[in-house]
C-alpha cells in the first residue's frame, strides 16, 4: 500500500492538479506568507504557490517519462543487436557508445545552453542520448548472461534466425533488469532535467514546473519552505514509489 501511495500521490497531483488550479499569474507581491487567500503564500513571481504546485507536475513528469522511454526504445534494441551479432558489430556499437560515455552529462547540457539550443524538444532527446550508453550496456550484459546464452545456443541449433532469438526470447529475458534499471534511472533523469532548468536549457523561468519552482525559490527556503519542500518531497516520493512498485512487479514475476 505504501508504494502505491508514494507513486500515486505525485501522479494524481500532476494529472488532476491543472484541472483544479486556476490561472497561473501574479496575484500579489513576491514571497508573501500564507494567508486566507493564499494558503501556501506566493512565489518569487508573486503567484499563488498552491496554484503553481498544482500546475507544475505534468511538465517534469512528462519530460522524464519521454526521455526514459526514448532511451530504452533505442538502447535495448542496440544492446540486443550487439549481443546477438558477430564481434565486429558488437565492437562498432559499444565503442561508439564509449565515446558518448566519455562526455560528462552536465558539460553536454552546458554546451547546449551556451549555443542557444533550448526547450523540451531539445532537452528530452539530449537526456535520452546521455542515458543511452548505460542502457545499452545493461541490455547487452543481460543478454550475454550464462543462463540466457544456454537457451540461445539451443535455439540457434534448432535453426532459428538471430533476430527472432534476440528480439523474441532474449528480449523477454532482459525485461527484469530493464525494469529495475528504469526505477533507479528515473532519479538520474529527474536530476538532469532539474540541472538543465537551472542552466536555462529547459522550460522558461516562469514555468510552474516543479523543478523550476525549486530552483527559482531556493532563496526562500527558510521564509517560505513549502515552495521548495513540497515539490521536492513530491519528486522524491515519485522516485521511491517507482522503485518500490518495480521491485514488487519483479518479485511477482519471479514467482510465476
């Protein structure tokens, strides 16, 4: 029950919040304390803090899910390809990704920000590409596990084509490691998105996005703690809840 609560609350607020919130606009002076009209006070732009928090979950969660999905849609097939083909193909795929792995993630984001490449259309693919080497490596490692290779060799002896073996049997075998990795990688992607917003690469500075709100109101942590702590706790609950649900899913899968 706890895992579903941790995962469900941020998702519910992100999905239903914009329907309950009013327009996100300046209504008072910046960083006003809570009162009857504004239960959580106002933010750095003088907007009602409760309205901002209700409106800001969908952008960051949407970009996180999009970046993760893109990374796995590309990385898992690449890993299966590298594991199932001859040494030349394996080396070409993995050495190319090693070059990408050599670049620090924050440095890549800083370069994009400095060159004027901004917005979700740039940020989501950039974060997905930064996760691609590790996702591909994990998929390849899982596909080369001894328990998997024994069955693969038997299928090859039966005359099955490599693509059917790799993208049929082996793809099912690597599902567990991929689900586990996605739960932990969610936090990494959230960190990169928050860092990108801090650099001005992601959403505009007036966006109600939770990551932007945390960065813009960090100076008011002691005077208006709800502005920083509430979105931070929601993001943390999302990460923890995702990991717990993924673990539960894998536990039930192994008992079947």
